[in-house]
C-alpha cells in the first residue's frame, strides 16, 4: 500500500489576545491535508476552516474583517478542484477600512496550468454579483452580472440608487480580448435640480474595446456620474506610458475637449475649454467630496460669467520644456 501522511495545523489566540468570550468571536484557523510522499500527485486532499479572522493585523493597510468559512482543494486526476465558502460578519465601505464583501462562494478548477472559475457568487449588502471565467493563453475571459449593488457600500463617497449590469471579456483573436461594460443605475425618484454633486452619484458606464498584450484600444467610453459626463475614444500603451485619442468632459457650466497624443518624451495635441457659467462650475467643484477642503484657499475668489481657453501642447510630459 502507498504511504500516506496526515498533516494538521491549528492557530488560535492565547488567553487575553483576541478571545472575546463568545465562541463565535474567538479567532480560529485550522488546516488539514492528506499527503502521499514521492507520488506525482503528492497532495490527496487539503482543507481549511477559519473563524473570526481579522485581516488588519496580518499586514499593513488590510481592512478590518471577521471572516468565517471553509475551503477544500482536491485533485481529480492531473487536475485540481477548489470549493470555498466565506462569510464576513463585519462588512463595510473600503475607505472606512472595511471589506464590502459579505458572502462569497467559489467553485474553480485548475487544469493544464490554467484556472477555470466554474461559478462565483458574492453578496454585498442587498446586492449580488454572479460570474464565471477562464484563464486562457491570451488572458482572462468571462463575465460578471451585477444586480442591485449599492455604490455606497463600496465607498462612502459614492451615492445614488443601486446599480445593475454586466461586465464581459471574450477572446476575439489570437492575441486580443474584446471588452464590454454596461452598468446602469436603477431608476429612482427624480431628485430636485441642483448644480452640486452631494456625493459621487453613479448613473451609467458604457464601454467597448479590445485588450492586446501591448495596448488597450478603447473604442467607446461613456461615464455619467455626479452630474458630469465623460466620453472618449483612445489607445493606451502601459509599457510606453503613451496615450492617444480624444476625451470630452461636460459638467455644470463647462465643457472641455482634449485631442492628441502624449508620452514621456513625445506628444502633440489641443485642449479646448468652453465655460458657460463659471460660478456654476465652481459650485460643482466645491460639492465634490474632499474637494471643499482643497479649495478653501480660493474661498475669497468668486468666479462668474463665461470664459474660453484654447491651448496646445508639444512634447512629452517628462520633458522639462514640454
């Protein structure tokens, strides 16, 4: 018979270091594995369970959590099957040092060096995210379906009604992946007219494009949030830090358009700004979360009336004389 080892490990706080009295509040982490030494598939099975796990003390910047759940990794021939369930009893917005995720379930398979997400489901408040995907030689493909997701659960500065829609990536060639996004805020009662974005209220995101190993081709982008609209068509090359295309921004009292190309050592383009009501635009900027404190220096300055700005650039952003 084949030799088999059983490995077990447990982690629990010493008295006075995290044990809060109630059993469900006591940190506990347990790992078990069955191993066949010297076999091609050495791990027969591995399981883990955790309770009241807080990520914050484990590394700087991690959110406060209270995680409980279990995961199981098991070989199936030369492949691996992963099943996991997780619950966070202390969810909250990311900027408040919390993890927005409340529940997660995952079924995945690893075969021939690549992962396949057979099913993934997450709950964030009353919102649901469902998806599947696969790792390919080109990159990750798949889709996420979002239902009733409250933006304020992700970041406290975001507001507005719940969001729903789909994010999708699918292989479209030997070295390209087609990208699309269509997210819409659910209809709510029409708010009173205001020029000030009380918070970053999400309204719409629509995007189509292509990913290539050396660049992103964004064929169409439209983002509506906080009473502003951003539209664009551009190409972004991360390795070269180079971008070229056209972007338009509309916000209360102002419209701006930029067109051209820009890289560290080269660039050429044009910027046009049309200000219909400077006071309206100033009020909008002061209403952005976090911006009011930044603009206190200019409290005595009151903008009003129309204005125009036309500018051109020549050279890269890393050049001293650009």
